C-alpha cells in the first residue's frame, strides 16, 4: 500500500482538483452543445390571430389586386400590368407544397403570387414569384419560387426553408446555369410583402442583412446572397411606407400600404441601375393599384368569367 506523505499531499490534491475541474468543463461543454441545439430547434411562439384576420383571410376567397406598371428594363421604362394574389392555404411541413387534406402537421400560410407582364420591344416578358409565409409570423418564409419567360429563354429559382435556406436555380445563361447551394437564414425581401399583410408592426428595421428578391437577383444577374441593408417604417394616418435600401446594389424599394387592417398594398417603387454597359443608369419602376377583388378565382375558369378580368383592368 502506497503511503501519502504530508509533503506529497498538496500535489495529489492539486492533481485531483485539476481532474475534477476538467471533468466539470467537459460536462459544461456538452451542456452548452445541448443548449445551442435546443435554441436552433425552438421556433418563436405562434401569434394569436385576430378576429379581423380570420374573418378576412378565412372567408373562402382570395384577394386579387391589379396594378399599372411603369417598369425599368434595359435602361427604358416599359408599360405593363402586375397582379398580386394573396390567399391562405394549408402547407405541408416536409414536402413544402400545398396540402391536399387536413393534417395536424400542416402549417397555415398566407401565400402571395405575383405576376408581371410587359413588353421589351418585339418580345414579351412574363414573370411570376410565389412566397409562402406562416400566418402565425413565427419563422421565415417556408418557400419562395420564381420564374421568368421571354423569347431568349427562361430562368427558374427556388428557396426552401430547412435547416438552412436550400436554393436551386436554373438559367439559360452560361454564367448562371444550374446551381444548388445553401445560405444562412436571414431576412428575405420576398417575405416582407406577406409580413406587411400579417403584422406590419413587426417588420424588421435598422441595419439588416437581407437576401434581395429572387426577381431582382435574376434579372440583374447579381449573386444570390445576403446584402447589407437599412430598413425603416413610416406610419401615416392612412398610408404607411416600408423602405429598404441596399447600398452595394444602389437600390431602394418602397412599399406603400394602408395603415389600418387589412394593410392593403397600394403602390410601390423600386429604384436601381437599369441597363448594362453604356446604357446603364439609375431608374425607378413604379406600380399603382387599379382594382381589388375578393373572390374564389379557382372556381371562375369558364368563359363566362372573362368579364372579371375587365373589372381588374386587365
């Protein structure tokens, strides 16, 4: 049996203390890992939907609004039409598509479909963007998709909200071609339009890192990534304005909406450099509301319903 002398006791005590301290540190590191994992897994609590919100958005109709477009493209202003279609629907959590039936895992979303049509000389442009945003305003958009068609070809991009933002993109341009990559989660410009309709008082303001709209990125041939931006919210008696500026992109987007519920999008403007090379110059695209209809458009696909387009000014 080994006898511990008085002289050796301090050294043994120190060794035991070091071992115990190291063990505690290891336990703390494992606990910290669990805390970090938990924080990443937890979503913000679901916000209670107001009676006004339920009555307006769950009446079995979609909200369709038409706009007169003055759109900057290739250094010139083009006349066109835009349509914003807002509608609530159940969304599948895993497949990230509209649910065909009731399921406890379904996520209720406010979907926004944006279409824009205009001519550039002899050939037409047709653009569509879809954004699926949770009505409980407790996470980023679950999915954003974008497509553009014109006589040169077509492009498509899709962002899915999973552990990160998963992005796929296809283009007929050699420099863009087929891409598949991930981005860290941050503010999406596309989701801001939905957020205005759900809870404009929670719009992000100040200095932000924002991923610009898929439309702007694809048509300007910029890299899809977060950009430094500054956002502000100006509340008026009848109309409020949300503005976001991207210094690196030399771009400012302003969205004007009614201050009172249902926070309808009245108009918007988008200032940026239009055109390429010597034709490039700072220009501003604008959209002004023509008409709004609340109607179940998916049931109105007969020839007898064509007159509804006239009432929208389309």
